[in-house]
C-alpha cells in the first residue's frame, strides 16, 4: 500500500462546509446507539450440535471437527474482517485461544467463543466508523500522486494480509480506501459535496446495521463458517433462509434473477439467471457488488455492506412490476459506482429455454448451413412431468423439436452453445446427451465410500448424428459440464471455448428437526455435499472442469473464477471407468488439424485479431491492483477504456458478418438503450466473435472428419 496525506496538501483540496453541525452530531449519536445484547438460546445450542455433528459424519470430505477447528476460527475472522481493518494483531493473539476448541465447544453446546469474537469485532468496527465519520468532515486530496493497492484475486479462506499492529496503520489504509471510494463516486457524476454526504450517510447506516445485528445473525454466520470449512457448497439454512432456498429452487421466483453471495462484507453477484431482469439489463456483471438497495423510484438508498445475506435478499426481492434500485460497486476499480433501476419480474421457464438459429458459413467456395442452439440452463417442468403432460417443457423435449426443425432445413452441422449455462436438472442433462449418442452410460456418481452409481441413456438411437460442436466457458457448470464431458468422452463432437467452471459435487438438504422430537421449534437445515460426479472415464469434473479441444481467447482465469478458486473446494478424485464404446468421429489427428487452421485464422483475420487484442486489454484491466488516487488520472483511465470499447464495438459490428443468433441480443440491447437517458450508461452491441470462429471450426471439422460429405440430412 502506498498512501500519503499531509496538511499542506489540503490547501489544494476543495474546502467543504457543512451546515447544521449539531444535527449531524445527533445523527452520528443515533447511529452509535447501544447495540442489542447477544444471548444464545437453547434452540441455537441444539442446532449447533446437530448441524456440526451432521457435517463431520455425513459430508463427503470426512473430516472430524478437531481437524477443521483452526480453519473455522480463521474463516470466521475472515468473514468479519476480510481486509484486516478492524482487528489488531493483539486482538488475534488474545482470541487465538479458540483456534482449537471447536470439538469441545460442540460437545458442550458452547457458542460463547463465536459471541466473544463478534463482540470484539463490533467494538473495533464501531470505533473505526466513528473515526471515518470524523475524517469525512475534513478535506481530501484528489490531485496528488498517492496510490492504493487493491488485491484483485483474494477470496475468503485464503491467507492473504497480515494483521495490522496499530490503529495508525488501520487509519492510513482506510483513508486510502475512502479516497478511492470518493473517486468512484465522483466518476459517477457526483459533486464533491454530494459524494461526501453520500459517504456520511452510508457509514451512518452501516453503523446502524451493525448495532442491529442480532444473536441470530451471529449464529447463522458462525454455522456457515463451519460448513464452509468442509466445502464451498455446504451451508446452514436457518428457518428463515430455508424459505428463501425453497423459493430459489422453484420457477415462480419474483425478483431480479441473480444468485448472490456474501464476500468481503459485501453482497456479490455470483450468477445471473438467463431471462431475468438483471440479465436483460446488461448492466450487471459477475463479481459486481451490491452496496445499497432502495425501493421504488424515490425510496431512500439503504446500505447493505455488512448486512446478512438473507436480509439483503429480502430487500432486493419483491412483487412483479415493482421497482428496486441497486447501488453497484463494479468489480473493476476502474469503473465508477453506479445506480441502476430494475423492474422486478417473474423468472419464467420460457426465458431460460433453448433457442435455435441456422447460420450460413462460406469458405473455400463452399456454403454450409450450421444450426446453432443456445441453451442457458438444463430445465424441466417438474409439475408437468408429475402430472403426465405429454408435451411438458424440458430441455430434451425442446431440443428435440429444434433439432427436427433444423434437420428439415438440411443443416450440415450443429453447435450447442452452453456458455454461461450454470447447470440445472441432471436428469435432463442425461436425456439431452441421449439425443446425440446411440445409448450408454453418461455420468457416474460416487459417495464417500467410493460406491458408484451410473446414469445411462437407455434409448437406442440418436436424434442427431451429424457433425457437432459444443461451446463452454468458465460459466458452464455442473449439468452443462456433464453434457460436454460425455460428448467429449464419446468422441461425438468437438468441445470449443474456455475451461468450464469445475463443479463436480452433489448436495442434499437435511432438516435438523428430523433428529429431535416434534415439540422442538424449527432448527433449520444443513445443505451438505454427499457425492461427486464423474465422467464415464472415471475422472471427475471437480476442480479441472472440461478442458476444450480447441481453446478460444478468454479473460477469465479459471484459477480465480472457477471451482478451484473457492475456499476448501474438494480435490479432484478418480474412480474406475464405466464400460462404454467411444466413436472415431473426433480423432487426435482431426483435433490437431482443426487447431492449426484455428490458429491460422486467429493470426490472419482482422476481426479475430481485434478480438484477441480486446481480450488481452480486458485481462490487463483485471490484473491491475495498483490504483491512482488522483481523480483526473482515474477519470482519464476510465474514458480511455470506454473509448476503446466503443471503438472496438463499432468496428466489429461493421466488419464482422451479422449472425442470426446475434440479432435477438442486438434487439434486446437496443430496447434497453431506448429507455436510458444518459448516453454514458448505454450498452454497446458487440458481435459474438467466439461463436463466429466456432462456426468456422465446425466448418473445418465437416471437411476433415467427413471428407466434405453432408451427413444426417432429412428427407
């Protein structure tokens, strides 16, 4: 960290004056009212014992509570103070007596360590908030040469920063972060005075939220840290969050359509649901942070920094047709804070359904018709299937209809686009594989004792037998990885794109009340990882994901965004291969030939050269971790990046052939832009260069693998 502040430099700053100092003092005093006492209940003690023991006895990892004790202690501190700005080194030394006591505290149902650590955190956080509010009434130098170091690849559970020894060190770093936040607000169009007032309000609300944290909040946080130490997909679901989990697993959810997580004290976007308001807006990105929520067009913005995840979710979720406004801190420090308004809607099955297009590709004097199917998720109308509806909506049923239509158009090849497909129904993934293979095993599931169950495609014959390519990226996870892996292992098609996410684990939800009498109040549930998916080769997609046969440029580093980047992710594990017979459609020689032609295009076609340059620029932006605290410099950096993206979008749109599959996306962007007043907030349409190149890869595959003969034409 590099930061300096001197009184002399303040002469260059805008001197701010605030009226109503007595009123401001009163507001501060209200924010620092005495917090609620934290008294553990018998119900929480019972849930603590049952949930912890359930994890140690039934989780796939098989660790004892004694083995994970130190990790739970460290994770809890990380959750409370990820940036090392509250606890001092002396606090950690004092509290370290609890590092190895988890097993015995579970036996005694003793939650006092969790409470003691939290109370020390709240004491330190309140003191720092008070210092911040005082500091915000003094000038800031936004014209100097100071910089701030903001790590770009830290995650909960990693040993990253040392604990600071003095309050002076804490204040110096916090001042740098305050200055950075102030610059982001200024870049978003606010005046200095508006930005300062916004920060004062934010920290007052943050302190108010801190004081309002209850023993339930502390308990939920601590239990989830115990679960996290087993793996990132295990968790404790309180009676309140159980309701949220049930809603999230249904298709009747009304809200913005985003999966959220709690990271570094902030609500972080982990996934955007295809077809949801957040996805359609085009303004939210994975790893963006929601730091404020407001209701309707004129409701007061409420900070959610430090707020428990389920409370924040309840603020964001709401009835269809209502407006929620989100204050967004972009993942990149080069972007300003921005406020976006979303109209809540019902996340419909149709919005996540497969869509098909037929593209024409010309090369070497030939024209090929290639079908492209975009599949955002593996979905199924469970209620329709249960009632025995003949044509209920599902991935396999919808794909069958699309494939039949494409075959009627006499396509020469097919691309199945699974980019951003976070998974869904395993049953549908298996059925969908069956549309492209004759019959055979698709995926194996192993438990902690290495007993394996194999799921098969039992329907003889394939609906489509022609040339096939499957596209994946870092957003392709779980069921989509199972599909891509099966196609690759059967050598049925070419896998193109970037490394998939690498989630190869299976979870189940167990109600804690099943272990007690019916008279006991609700204790919540445990979501526990109990099994692992395996490819038919015996390897798992866990950690490794699906490695494409032909790699496309990507700015996503799988070490930082995939399963292997998550704390305590289970390691890769292999079992005995299934009995299966692969085809000879995709040979190593064919892949090598396709790779050579792909590389030749990437180094010769102007559109692909620009695409690679754009990806390289994106990577450089993401990797930067030293940021200027000079407002003019940051604004210039932002404008330079915006100008570059605008220029790139314009040239690619002009010079790349228009794809049918791009048209819907372009229309959606134009529709969104039509209701946006500020030109700066409008989204640029950029042609899909990855799909463009994949069309040519499949074109080459048709020529190499099939001697130029068109297969699987309909009569």
